[in-house]
């Protein structure tokens, strides 16, 4: 179901399902339980979502749209330099990932299920985020701050470098402040590399 067409009933279903997914786990949640939580028949629930996996995918798409909107807001701030935009984008991604996954095995289970069953969802997300990072890198190159080359390729490299901090794997990491400090150091190292390329161009 396209996010733009979600009505109040669909949103109520997503809310009820997400509470069950994150408390009991995706595998232990049934369509009939979700329907009961929404005071509707299971047949009516299937009219909105063909499967539990479709509910989970839509739930994640809503969360990811919120994240993309937040990243867009960051890069549209004309007061920030491209380097500051990069820092804030990945710091925001880290905050979201940490809040969502750290010490939350049920969220980690849901993410893993979707990666296996709906791998295109992860690719779409990576591409959408990559376009935003590439836009900032291109801006930095045009200002003379960075030597980027191919912005999309460099954005992918940035995503790979910080994945440990911004993906579901953060569930295995330690305290927020310690990881944030390490993330900052990794970002600074990557930005320093881009600046050095300018100096040697």
C-alpha cells in the first residue's frame, strides 16, 4: 500500500502491529492478534494488507520516510557547511539506529526478516540516503572544500564506512556516548581524506 494512500484504519493497523512486533517479535505475532487489537475481523485486515510481511514493510517504510525527511531538513540548512551537513546527517542516522535497535532484539529480528524476505527494501533505502549524501558531497566539491570525483560512488563509500554505527548492527555496541565519539572520529577521518585530495589536486 503506497504511503500516500494510508487512511486512518491502515495507520491504526500499523500502530497495533508495530507494538506487537516490537514486544513479542515478528515471528510470534499473528494476523488474527493484530486484527483483535484493532477490533476488526481478520478478513477485513487482509483487505488492507495481504500479509504480515506487508504490514512490516509498510511500517518500516513509514519510519524510513521520516528519516529521509529529517536528513533533507538537515541538508537544506544554508547556515551549515557541507562538512557540517555530513556530520549531522550521520549523527542523526546513528541516533535513530541506536534508539531503534540498541538492546532491542525484537526490532533487530524484524529488520533481519525484512532484509531476507524483501531485500529490495534495503537497497531502496540505501539509494535514497545515498542521493542525499551525494548531493552534499557535490556541494562541497563545488565550494572547493572536497575533492570527490563521483559523488554517488563516494556517498556509497561513506555509507559503508559508517554502517556499523547507523545500521541494525548497533544492537551489539556499547554506550551511546562512547560509540558517538568513535563515529565522530571516523567521519572526521573520512572528511580529512576528501580535504587532502583538494590539497594534492
